[in-house]
C-alpha cells in the first residue's frame, strides 16, 4: 500500500470539514483525507479504503456522538485494526473516558475543543511517527 489515509469522525459536518481543512493546509497532499459522521460510517469507510488498497493510518474522532461514545468507538477500532492509530477530540469527555481511551485504545493524544492547530498537527506528526 503506497497511499495512506486519515479518517476524521464527528457527527457535526462543520467540525469534520474544519479538521480536514486544517490537516490539508498543514500536511498537504501526503494523505488521503476521509470523513464519517458516525461510528458505523467510519467502519464502512475503513473497509472501503482497505479494499481500494489505501492504508488507514489514523482516525481522529470526537467523543460525544450519538449511538456510541468516541472512547468506545476507538477501542473497537483498536481491537479490529490494531495498526490504526487514533486521536480523540472532545469538549465533554470526563477524566475516566480520557484515561480509558489512552489505556485501551492506545490513543496517541486527547485534544480539547476548540483545538489548537499547532497542537493538532504536532499530535498527528507524533502519532504517525517522524516524517509523517
């Protein structure tokens, strides 16, 4: 697989669009940027990308979403796709959820909304390894 993707997951379209815009602006065309508005859509997007020969290297997910919280979703991603890294962005998660996602999903970073662009890009770089 030569192509790598970053998947942004949030139930608010404006948040997903903002994330992708900031990632593209700061990281350029090194990645394919995909979005999903729910955990179900996200799992379908991951499957679709894999079938297209694209390696999903990172999922950036909101915490407060309908149906399933971001920590639960990212733990499921880790269990099904252990090579995919994750970052959680939240305005609401309590300390227990933050600790759980770090411990059980091996989440690289938890950022608070509204996120700081520099912190976001540093987290993505650190999560993907040097030269990401």
